[in-house]
C-alpha cells in the first residue's frame, strides 16, 4: 500500500509540474503577445458583423498597455488596450477595451468587449452584448 501512495504522489507531482501555469497569471499578463482573430460570430436576433471594427487581422499586445493592429489589407494601427475586472450580480468578469489609430489615414477604430475569457493557453474569446444579439470574437496565438 505504501508503494501505491509513492507512485500516486510521483505521478501527481509529474502532472502538476508539466502543465502550463498560464491560468495562474492575470489577464493583463496573459494577453501580452501576438494574437490573430480566427472567428467572429453573431448569436441571437438582428445585428450584423459587418459593422464591427475588428473582424480579422493581427494584434500585438504590449505589457505597457500599447498595441499594434494590422488589418487584412496590411494597414497598420497603433493604439492602447485595457482590461478591467467588472462586477455584475456578484459575479466578476473581464472587459477589454481597444482603441487604435492609423496615423497615415487618421482613421480611428475601437471596440469595447463586455466580456473576455481565456479558453486555453493560446486562445481567448471576447463577447459584445447588444440587445437581442451577441458578437463573439475568437483570438489565437
């Protein structure tokens, strides 16, 4: 029986040390890096994804709250990002706000995501709630 405890302890230790510890990091630290939009969907009644400013492209989130966004046409935008921990009915959720400017064309784009959730080490999704519909945007490294 003692050998069984040692084997279980060894296996548990091996599994714990081998797993990624990203889930222990704050969202502010987990988002740092380069992310690509992989999917945008609308759920519910009404609305259209055509009006969303970020439907595709690549983001580089920096630890100082700045970002670079490149759209599919190759246009580059510079901007800022901010994640806030917001309470709603005794439940806390993370909101993500992004603002970016193309200094060549002076175009300003931005979005406020009501909720964001890391679904893995290299994946997160955001959600915009508008009336009877919700927009879900998925990001991957």
